[in-house]
């Protein structure tokens, strides 16, 4: 019942929420994430989160995790970052990424919240054009 409740909350959050394990493998992928990236959760469970980003981050994301374990230095966790994501169809789009860290049953997981900035960026460009 608790799981179902959590699921129903996740259905309604407009931002994508993605949970990964310590090796970057996707553990959960919210309904908004499915809409944003064009993949179903079932297709991505166990896949590396790097499928959601363009090169060169795609090839480097595992090393970003390694760097974090080696140094303990947080560069996005608790800070946030405007960066670029990749849709299933190959199109890239601007995002605001927030990452949190948690422990579930003694295992390290990361929760990512992603807001699609496409509309905001287009609005900014229109404002710019009007000036
Ligand atoms: C680190 C890109 C999604 C978890 C990084 C870094 C980059 C990056 C560039 C290294 C930061 C630096 O060294 O300055 C991206 C892009 C994403 C994405 C483009 C687009 C989809 C995610 C998601 C999660 C995640 C969804 C978690 C659910 C992490 C963690 C680190 C990291 C744990 C290391 C800790 C830190 O640097 O604070 N990512 N990432 N990333 N990313 Fe991602």
C-alpha cells in the first residue's frame, strides 16, 4: 500500500524523477520521466542512466560517479546544474538537474529530479527577439 501511494504521487509530479544505484543503473523512472524521454520504465530498469544524455557525458558518466566516490566532492548533488539531456529519438534538450543521495537498506542510491527547460528557453528567446 505504501508503494502504491508513492507510485500515485510520482504519477503526478511534473518533473521527472529517476532513481539510480551506486553504479548508475536505473532503479525507478517516473511517469513524467517516461513522457520527457520517450522510454517506458520497464525498458530502462537496470540500464545505465547515461542513455539519457548526449556525448561526451554519455561516455563519461561512470567516471563522474567514480570521481565522486574517490573524492567525496559534490559537484551537482545539493547544488543543481543546467545541462543537456537526450530524448530516445536522439534530440537533445536543456534541463535543470537536481540530485540527492540516500541510503535504502544500507545501499547507496541517488535520486535525480529533472525539469525540461525547453519552453522556458524558447520564451526567453522570444523575449530577446522582441527587444
Ligand atoms: C555527475 C551529467 C543525469 C547522478 C555528473 C557530472 C555530469 C553529469 C557532467 C559531473 C559533474 C562535474 O564533475 O562537474 C549528467 C547529465 C544528465 C545526468 C547530462 C542528464 C540526464 C543524472 C541523474 C542522476 C545523476 C538522473 C541520478 C539519478 C550523478 C551523480 C554524480 C553525477 C551521483 C556525481 C556527484 C556530483 O558530481 O555531485 N552528471 N547527469 N546524473 N551525476 Fe549526472
